[in-house]
């Protein structure tokens, strides 16, 4: 049985609203979408901080993981004790929301550049989408768009490769590589966060591949 924690907030009418959120194991965290992280003196304080940075956080939050963050927690505690010496400790919590039952898939148009016909085997861009659900019967859609870096195109034997980067991440931490087999006319695509594997799909033709690849959706780190 999932361990649950009751959180509360003061509502406009002056009353107190409560709801349960559930502890998520490290192994299961990829089944949920990352909503945010907070460092606070207790769970309700962390929820309040989360609410300050995400729209409708209260209805969206479903689960949590308490993580070890001793250095940052000590820094916060030392500063707070200058104001409130009675403060005992800080905690670090990551919050998660639920994925909706349905997924979004995209089939992109081909990349067309004069004098570079080999690039026609690759997409103009790749869009990943994810739908999350809240407990007030609302849904939200997140989209991440990956654009090609033509300088990464390589061709060796029957394999062509090119990398795509998330256009919202200037540090280029989130990227994908698409490999095209010119003999089989098939595709393999892999998503990464830095050098960490974040998902893979394959397909025997253009449409089949991109339906499966884009079904990976937006990662829990918003990649």
C-alpha cells in the first residue's frame, strides 16, 4: 500500500482544505511527471513553495519523493535560525503529477535543404508532447520541440545519423539522435539528458517510427 501524507492549505473562505499525496519510490518516479522541487521546514511549507511557482499546483500534485540534500538543507537551516532560532530542520521534496491516460504523437515533415538531398531522410524538427491530469478533472499539455544540428550529420556505410536539441535548453542538455538505415529504410531514435539514456524507439518506415518515437513524450525533467 502506498504511504500517504495529508497536506493542507488555507482557502479564501477562511477554512482549511486537505488532500492526500502519495510517496513514490525511486523505481516508479518515471511513471509520473515531475512537477517541481522545494526545500522547506515541513511538507506543507514545501507545498506552499511549490504553489508559488506552478499554476494550480494544489490540484496537480499527486505524489512526492523526499530526497537527501544535506548541504543545501544545512545552509537554509543556518540562515533561518538567525531569524527563528527554534527552527529544527529542513527537508527537500520533489513533487509529481499524474500522466493522463492518453498520449500525443506527431509525424513531422521532412527536412528539405537545397543541395543537401541526404538530409531529406530526417525531420524538419521533432515534437514531443505529454498530457497530465489533475484531481479537479482538468488536463495540461506540455510540448518540447527538438531542432536539428546539421553539423552533426554523419554517414558511414548504410547508416546516417544526426542530432536534435531541445530548443528551450540553451545548455543543450536535452538532445536526441536519429539513425537512418539507408538499406532497410528504417529508423532508430534515442533521447538523452546529458549523456543519460532517456528513451528509445524504432520503426520500419517514417510514419511508424515517429509515432513510436514521439510517444515517448516530454520527460519528467521536461526534456
